[in-house]
C-alpha cells in the first residue's frame, strides 16, 4: 500500500509544475521560452537524482529508501511555505535568514 501511495505522490510531483505553469508565467511575466527553461531545469534535476537514488536503493534496500523519500518529500514540501514570495534575481526571505 505504501508503494502505491508513494507512486501516486511522485507522479503528482512531476505533473504539478505543468499545472502551475500558466500561473507562474503570469505572476512573473515569463515568456513561453523562459517557462520552457524552468520545465527543463526541473526535469533535468529530477532525472539526475535518479542515478544516486538507484545506488542508494541498492545499498539500503527499497523500504528504507522509500521511507527516506517520503520523509524528505514531506520536509521539503513543508519548507516551501517558509520561502515567501520569491523575487527573480534576489534571494527569498527563507534563504536570506541564513546569510
């Protein structure tokens, strides 16, 4: 059951940026080309994490890796609430607290 829930969660994580794309484009006045670069960066980062993720799964096993993935996803999803409204080209309030 946990595997099914995590599969649904990761699927939603991958498609939500395309659903939020038009709103992001309006809010930050991005062109379709600039938003395409954002999509590409998101998918490239996602693909790059697959390589160490597979290695980690080989070493720790699928249960431990899935539990770490679920906790990490929940943690970073929660941390996005602290980011505030980002401004392009300047640090967000969450990152500037640590400076």
